[in-house]
């Protein structure tokens, strides 16, 4: 299905609308008022600046936290009050569904731009979701692909059909890994925009790090 109109055509009050990153506008204003030191005076793990992390999942205090840009998932969980009672850290989504899932063992990676790409992930919107030993990585990946299936604008076939096909394959008791990898490659190579290109990340990372579940 196709999902026009886009906000650049018809947005607020029915007029063409530009979507700005609110966090960027916030920092532009602060830097203009207070100078660059407001950002570059903070440094952690070789990264300068601050960023906002939206933390949800199995943590004691979900919410928005402003932390040094070089913070790791360990730092993020600590800021959110630690793990929720009765839950043991298992995996995390670093930056929205497109970033896929990383295992708890990879807890020393700074959650910033260009630090997660070598691991097949990225920081994206810094929407961090924390999973525990009571969660299924397989179910989490399926939930992400259902999101992509619903959000696909439908313009290009690799994304529109690929997401739908992936959801059906991922509902099986055991995943057909070769077929899912072939489908993922087609979606990454042929999708027009980043949604279809990044949608296979949850599939690939769960197969890589949580193979025993699929």
C-alpha cells in the first residue's frame, strides 16, 4: 500500500512542512548563546559533546537522559536506575528498530555516531530499548519487522514486499536463515530509502548474536 501525502507536501495546517530535528535546533540555540564550550567541554571515551538518550524497556526508570556522547549501554542503564527488579541484562537496541539488537556482552561500545557501524548497527535516534533474560530476541526482531511492514510507504517493491515476506518467514518456529539472508541482501541493495535498507538489521543481528533462539 502507498502512504502519501508526505509532510513536505501536506503537513501542519494542510501546508507543506519541513521536519526539523528538535535536538539539533536546541543545541544550535545553546551554542549561539553560550559558545561551543557548552558541548566540547564534555568528553568521554574520546567523544566530545552531549546527547539525549531515550531509554525504555527493562530498566528501573525509563525516560530521557542527557549523557556524554561517548556513553556506553552500561552508562545508560546506570542513568536509568539500573535494571528493573528481577531482570538481568540480555540485549539492547541502540537507536530505534533500524539499529537491530546487540547482546549484553557488547556493553563497552560508545553509543555515538560511527562507533556502531562496524558491528552492523548505528545510533540513529538514540532510542535505546533494554531487554532482559525474560525477553525473546526472536520475538523482539519480529516486532521490529512488523513495525517496518506497517511503516513502509509502499513505493518500492523490495521494501513493501520484503518486509511482508520477512514477517511471514520470522513467524516460523525455526528461521530459514539462508532465505532470510537472501531476502535481506535484496532489500539492502534495492530499496530506495533507508527504511528498507535498514529493515534487515534486526534479522541479521539476531541470527549473528542469538542463533540459539532462531
